[in-house]
């Protein structure tokens, strides 16, 4: 009886409801993502602006959070007995770093450098990837490079969204005559090649560990 008196968010031993906790976190992340791109133009479905895709993803993320909260209220039986601080810190930190570094952001006392997705993407993935205690830098590096190359081709080349890809400091140094899409494909190709090279030792190390076990 005492367990039911604590409401749907707590169990018999005071554990937090896993679905409600995860849903609230997703809603908070969605709200932050929406705020981070609020100054950008969303455009229309025929002429999508740089904020269209991020806002759509943020909306879907928030909807998933609402559904999780509703599921946790209806079936309050999945409990988590404690909070793991590492993922609770590293994942939001990765998102914040990405939002502050992909384009210049005025913090009042300083303006962050606009690094573009080519730098901000891998940086955020490396930070967020360390949310797991089993995270290994040798495996996170090629994964972050592959995913960044995919995002560059998808959002910058195929969808033609006006997102900063490389640091603003390098824009004036781009040789005359180079096309924007050609630069995107070149960066993506370099990231795939470097990712493949860095994945080889990580794969070899994983095989040695499996053989040792």
C-alpha cells in the first residue's frame, strides 16, 4: 500500500519510473534543440531552410518523450533505483557543445568560434559517446567521422540545407572556382578514408580482446 501512495513516478523502494524519467529527458533535449535553432529560418517544404530539419527532429524527439511519459503513467512498473551521472552529464554536454560550436554563438562575454559540422559534429559525438563507461576513444573516433561524413552528404549535399560545414576562418581560403558541393564531397571522402584507417587498429584490438577472453 505504501508503494502506491508515492504515485506513479516511484516504486516500493523509492525508485524512479524509468519511462517517465527518460521521457522528461527527451522533452528537455527537444526543447533545447528547438531553442538552439530558433534564430534560423525554417523555410518551407519546397525550399527548406537551415532550421527545418533540426526543428522536425526536435519535434519528433519531444513527441517520443511525451509518449514515454504517458506510458510510464499507465504502466508504472519499470523502475530505476538510482541515477547514473555520467550519461546524464555527457549527453547534454555533447549537445550543448555542438550548439555552441557549429556556428558563432554570442555568450555575452565572448563569441564562440564557428567550427561547422565538420568539427562540431565529431566533437559532440566524442563527448556524448563517453556517456558509456565502456566507451573507447579508438572506436569513437572512426564512428564519429563516419557519421559526420554521412550528415555532410545528407544535409549539405543532398538536401542542400544552409548549414556551416567547415570553420568560418577557412571560408576565405577556399580556392576560387571550387564548388560548394564539391568541397562537401571532398570533406566527406576524407573523413571516410581517415575513419577507415583509424578503424583498423580499433578492430584489431577488439579481436585481440575477444581472443584473450
